[in-house]
C-alpha cells in the first residue's frame, strides 16, 4: 500500500516511554517531551525514506507541543482508540505503528498497518 506519501509512523507515547524503567513516572510530560525530541532528531532509525511522525500522548503527558518533524496528537480518552482512528483515516498510505501493546497491535494490523516494538525508536536499540 503506497500512494507516494511518506511513511506514516504513529508512536504509542505511553507504551514507548513505559518500556524503559528510567523514572518516567515521576515526570510524564518531561518523558513525552524527551521522546518527541528524540523522534524529531532521529526520525525512524534504519528507515531511509521520508516519514511523517505522529506521537500520541494521553493522560498526564497531554500538553506536550508539536515540534518540526513530529506532530503530537492528544487523546481525550484512550490513546489506543486514537491510534486506531489515525490508522483508519490513513487508508491508502503505508503506516507503521510503534507499540508493544498486543491488543493495539491486533487492532491496527487488521486495518493494514505494520507494527514494530519500542526498540525501533529507543536509544540502544
């Protein structure tokens, strides 16, 4: 599936931040900002084509602003539901969802998205 658009990379912010026990729970917005900044700087390591990165945040991490190279989407409710909606709206595009959440992986692959785990965007991959 490719309409010439950049690869849409949807990052499950809570899942990726929570994948490393580095004290993120003490400052959720700060952890989300650090992830956002790393995504803006590194993109999707190992992918050489164009990408459009969307970081989905929820709960206490809401309020993190977008920066050049990373659009931030705030979930009013479930971040998983928002990511599924983003995948559904991207029909016809190549989409990669970054998460380790099994149920979310099932839901987005049913819509045609590819999935990869948090290590794809974490340091020390």
